[in-house]
C-alpha cells in the first residue's frame, strides 16, 4: 500500500496519511499485537516525523491523527510535513513508506520479540520499512480526486434531469396535439 500525500500549497504544510503499523511480525522480528496497537494509537498523535528515525536535525513534521482500524488491524495516521524539500520528495514519489519508533515497558522474547507498553513514539519517513504494509499518500490529492468524482456525478445528474425534463415536455406536447 503506497502512502498518500494530502497535497499542500507553497508555504503550507503537506498533509500525508496512510498505514503507520500493521499487526503481525515486522522484518526486524518484532510482533505487534492488535491490542497493543489499539492502545498505542493515541500515543502517536503529536509525535515528531523524522527522516530515517530519531535525529533532531532530520525533524520534518508531526503526526496530527492516528486511529486503530480493527478490520485491517492497522494504525492509520495523518501527519503534516513542514520541510518543503522533504514535501517535494514525497509529492514526487521518492519517499513512499514510514516506520514507527518507540520505547517499550516490557519485551517478551519467544521466536520473536513482542513489545508491550509502547511509549515515546516517533514516525519516520523511510526508504525500507520494517513493516512492508506502511505507506504514505498525499491527502489533498485524494480530496481533489474525490471532489472531481462528486462534480462528475452532479454533472451526470444534471444531464439526466435535463433529459427527463425534455422527455416530459415532449410527452406533454404530444398529449396536447
């Protein structure tokens, strides 16, 4: 799933969104349970967005919204990117994934690592994510596509209404003759 970019205008933050985490095993052998992700969702709100994980000089934005979706078993996020150079790379498809970093209270080690009590989160724009399902999408692009569809539907409805009115008018004219 590619992430989506919520397009911005020059000088404004670029709004992005997508999948931040998915329940299951990551490439680095961490197992994230649906229960842990559900609890963690609110903690990701207002977390910083970095490039390739924690470094203050790579801060590019912040997470503005995060929810757990039980159907997909994923954390869905929205964020704002304030760094225009990074925003351009996202818009141009050069950055397509995210990765979440966090501390944890406890770690069960079985055939994998199962962190519990995640806290102190950050979201990073990355080249290779630990969880392949993560993505970034420009949100304004989606809004523009949606409004284009709505305009098309309204146009079609107006066209149909005109045709119906024309047929009714023709029948009324025929009835008078």
